[in-house]
């Protein structure tokens, strides 16, 4: 989420009442501005349709604003550590030069082997059965990239995890769902309508859990906290680790057999989907929903005085931030999934990643089939337009 991955400044969390009031105020302001912008015809992206303000759109914007107030904020960097961060940036850029990663960012992501031993445990979510997979991640940060030890110390264990719905027959297509920031629990099976895709459309479905999310977090009530951070050199490790674990899941999926693989990600998962689309030519289709694309935006937005002043003195919010982040940006990597297998959808009033982010990926991918649904970021979970779009794609090769 780039608009405001978590809008809270400072270390103190506002009360629930203040969050509620703030959500109301920001929703009213945004909708009033949007209506005026439509009348003035000053839209930055003419390809994104303008939708009339309605009660449903107003509610979805309010939900976005409220959720942003509840999300864990990006961890700060102590003022005493800003000099160390500047040195880490220099070290990361030196590693880029030594390994050629700036010229070829995809080389930063080595392809892992399938896990040797996978533990499978049956579980239930309400009246629905699913299987929990667990295996050794085996991820190791690149030597010479600063912050590797700090990143590994954040992990609760070396075990990767995924939730699976699998048919007994081997010749089934696979759907890989990648969750958003702060998710990573079995409830994602409901949010992604995994049972529908499994039973009605005939897919095997797997939900990898990203590092520091769900049970992989040391603080389950703060799922995702630390994955995105103002100590932004760490993003090199968080995204490398996430991509590694998902590709381990893909290797396991291929060992199960199947007719095709579709990767569908939402928000943070949408960014990982775009990264995978540049790394794995054997993925048949990629669907990026409300994708996070540019991790420099939340860093620049969340850095507030006096930390901002210190960052600016060390040139940490300008070109060097862009140069460090290019290795994790999908926009620096050519997509290797066939053009007919690329899809994007986003809400026209998305308050978290903003539709402009999806537009940038859509353009980078050659303007493939796209759905601009009438709703916000969170509305992707209930938008009929978004659901029909995804089902239409998956139904083209349904068993």
C-alpha cells in the first residue's frame, strides 16, 4: 500500500474514537475533492474511468480510511541510526555495482529448489477443510548486502507456510493467491473466495504466507509489521525472502503436476505477482489486483520531522532512495509472462495504493486487459466487478 501504508505519525497510536473521526473527515474531504476534480476534468490518467460519487463508493472510501488508521505503521529509524542507514545505502549500491544488479535486477533473485520435506496438517475453517503446509524456507540473504543479520533476527523461525485446497486428481490447474500487507491467516481463503475457485472452477489453490505475516510474525496481532520499514535497505531482504518462499511453493506445485499456473496477488501480493512475472516464464497467467508498485512513496510519505530533516541531510529521500529501490521495483524488470496472460484490476477511488500505481504497472505490461472497478482498495474483496473480472479470467481454462 503506497498511498499511506499506515497513516499514523509518531509512536503514539490514536484512540479508536480519533481514528473514527479522522476516517470520516478524510472521506468527506476526498469525495468532495473527487467530485470537483471530475467537474474540472483534471484527471491525471484519462484511461481510468470517472465514476459518479455514490453511497457505495463513499462507504468503500471510508473503509479504506478506517483500515489505514488500524494498520501497523512502518517502523521508524532512530535519529542516532540515520547515519548507519546512509552507510547501508552506500553498501547496497556498492553490491549492485559488484554484481550487476542495477543493470539486471532479476539477477538479485536466485531460483530456489523445491522443498525436500513438506509437512501437511489438516485444518478446518468453519465447515471448510484445508491443508496447512510447512517446510524449511532455506532463504539466505546475499552476502555483502547490509542489514542481512537484522532481517533474519526478525524471523520467528525458518519455516515457510502455505494453505492449500487440492483435488485428488493430478491434472488440475493451480491458482496461487498472494495476500496483502498485514494478512497471512487462513481467513485469506475466505477473502480470496478460494473455496469457490476450488469447487466451482476446479482449481487447486495455494496461499503462501509471506515472511513476518500470520504465524510467521513474532507478534501475531501485528502481522506484517517490519516487512515495510523506513529502514528501507531492509526491503531488499524482505522482498527477496518473500519471492524466494513463493517460488519454493511454485516448485512444490509443479511437483504435484497440473495443467497450468495462475498467480493472483492483491496489494502487497500484487507487487509480488508483478515481480514473479519478471522471473518465471513458466507462469501461465498473472493477475495483479490493486497492486503496490513503488515502495519509495510510503517511505517519503511516512518520514516526518525531525526524522525527515535528518534523512534529507544524508540525502536519503532523493535519488539514492530511488537507486536502492530499483532492485525491488517491478517497473525495472521486463515481464516474461505472455502478453495474453497479463491482467490488472484496481479501484478508481483506491485510497491505499491509489489507481495510479495500477496504471503504471498496466502501462509497463503493455496495457493488457484491465478492470477499473467502482470502489476503493478494500472494496476489491466484495466488488462484483472485480469478482466477475477474476472469475472470467479463471473460467477460461476451468476444468
